[in-house]
């Protein structure tokens, strides 16, 4: 089983989680939405697969480069 980590491209906070572990993902499906400086930035799947794990919760602060989720490809 190959996995891919989804990392944050910005520093901010998790505003809303859209997908849950076990959900199937298409390329560029939104997994969650981050909030930074009053802007909402979607975190997109980079490939098709199944969401295995979320590493963060709603309202949790995140740093640039932090692993947010793990996808089975």
C-alpha cells in the first residue's frame, strides 16, 4: 500500500474538514479548508485515492509544511 502525505502550504488554522477517513478522493477534491488572514484556502488532494487519516482537527492551528492528512494511492 503506497501512501502520500498532504501538507499545508500556509500557516493558519483548520476552518472546516470536508472529507473523513475512508472517503474516496478524486484529484483536486477538497479535503479541508484552512483559514489564514481571513481568507479560506482549500487543501486539495494531489491524486486519486482513499483518505486514510486526518492529522488535524477543526479549529486547530497549522504550520506551513505540517502534515494534515494521509492518502492511500
